[in-house]
C-alpha cells in the first residue's frame, strides 16, 4: 500500500467540491489535513489514483498527486499526526 498526497484547487464557473472529495475518499483510508489536501492510503498506483481523483475536475481546475514517504514534518493536529503514524 502507498500513501498519496492529493491537493487540488477548484475554480468557477462550476465547483464540484463534493464530487471531487467523494472520489478521493473512495480511494481508501484518508485524512483531510488542509482545506483542499488529503492523504490517502490505497492499493492503487498513482495512475489509477489520478484517473479517479480528476474525474470531476473542470479544465480550469488543478490537482497534484504525490507519493508520501517518511520522514514527514509539519504543523498538524494530534489526530492528523495519529493518522500519519498509523498509515505511513
């Protein structure tokens, strides 16, 4: 299993936030740690993650997907760090 960071930015005229987030959450175990950024633990490779995650993006939206490995540092809540410790 791998953990991927998925970060996105949605623009007008449409805003498919709910569809985008549901697609990301459906990939596997997840942690939303910044407004438009998720960590997702999944058996899928990055290409399959991308295919699922971009399904509801418009041409003027953006997304980046990166494989995450230790060490990882930042400023998060204890619950977010707990998810990272348990899944990374």
